[in-house]
C-alpha cells in the first residue's frame, strides 16, 4: 500500500437560497441587530451518563452569550422559544437533486438529529442535522473522489463581538439551510484539494438554489501526514487559499514529528510538573506583556523543560514547539509564554 505524504478529505458547507430551514423567516443578513437576549449554556449528562469533554471545557471558560435579533430574519424558533416548524421543502428538494448529481444513495427515511454545539453559536446548544444520502462519487481530472455523506443542516449564528466575559452573536444567519458534503480521504496533493472543492462548488451552483459570495460557502479540511494525527481546520472561505492552508498544516505536523524524534533521541522522559512563582524577579521587567499581566494582578510562573533545548524555536525557525505551547495556553486564559 502506497504511503502518501498527505491524506486529506474536505467537508463543504453551502448555504441554500431559500427561506430558513425550520421557519418562514427570510434568510438574508441584516446590518444591525434590534434587541437582544442573554444566555449561559451549561453541559448536561447524555443518555449514557457522560458529559461531553468539549462542552465542559467551554463551560469552564465562564462565558455569557448575547443574541441580537433582526426583524424579518428571526423569530421565536431562532431564540429557541418555539419548536421548529416543518422542514423547508425547497431546501430538501435541492439536497435530493444534488445527491442524484453525486450518484449517492438516498436514505429510506430522513430524520433530523441533534449535534452538540459548545461555542454558543446556537441558542439551543445543538445543531439540527439530517443525513440525506451516502456513498456517492465524483470524477475530478480522471480520479474518482468518494462522497461519504450529504447532509441537510441549519447554519449557526453570526459572531459580531467578543470580550473576556461575553460573546455577542446575531441570529440572522441561524437557521439558514446548509448542504454539507463530506468527501473521503482521497486527496494527496494541496492543489488537488482546491480542484475537488472547485468541482463540487460548480455543481452546487448548477442547482440554481445556492447563495453566492464570501461566507456563503465554507470548507473544513481534515489533514494528516504519515506519523501525524488527523487535524481539522474549520471555516476556510477563500478557495484559492486551500492549498496554502494544507501546506502550512503539513509543515506544522512534520515539525511536531521532528520534535518528537529529537526528544526520543535525547532520551527525554516525562518529568514532574514543578511550577515556580518568579513574579518578584520580573516586577521591574520592561516587557509590555509582563507589565500588563502584573498590572492585572497576574503572576509569572516558570517551569523547567529538561531536554528541550533547541526545539522551542530552533533549526532556523523550523522547530516552533514554543508557539504550539503558547497557543494551547491561551485557551486556558494565559496571556503568553516566554522561553529561553
């Protein structure tokens, strides 16, 4: 079996040019929100007695969510104060038409499922999604690209503002019908990813029932390299940038694999986590980042990393484990990381 330098699949989300999926509101975006409601979302236990880890992590950020409404594009359905109405027939018919174009097998019965949403972008805390067809195929430059699934789902709210304590969304986009097309992991070249996305987008426009313009179609990329993990990059909107996103993720994963190899060669082993408070040492620091953190009653914590010399930012900038650590730390509220 051939081992490729890249394995990639894509998910394409295309807005349909119809009324909203579960009510009769218009599906256009508005310039300003009129009035708002405030919500806090909390994780709940599933039927299996488990709590979703991603939902719990988001809850621990202690954020509140404000939702702005727009006249003509929002109603009680969007605010989760009224049950969803019947599914928009035109949106469903368009999805069935596209499924036939993909030579996909339409399921016997279409049921809407609930998928947990943890970032507050849906007032109900979940997204309604229906599987419509499976096991299709698409010819792109003589290669057969598998279409694993075609779904009909509702779009999420539009984010308009973020602060440390609150995220503000607008409900005009919530409920706009989306076709979701998921391909198999059949692409092995960054340019091929763009070619497949272009081909699918062209066929979607052929239905004459899709919206056009930036933000109306979004791609999620599932990327892996030999020895790496499958990573999903969400919400790419520029078709021409797809190869660049893929190439950058390939470089990042290969960098992490190289760091792992270096640490193994050095015999580096897990060490006890022993943080040391060095705030007093940095009280006179000229760094704006440190000054800002200390003025906000923050602390400076130091941790030794035995065996990590040169991998935090070394080999002419090709090894950047420090940047990876900083990105993870920011999700927990840490302002930044300095490394020697």
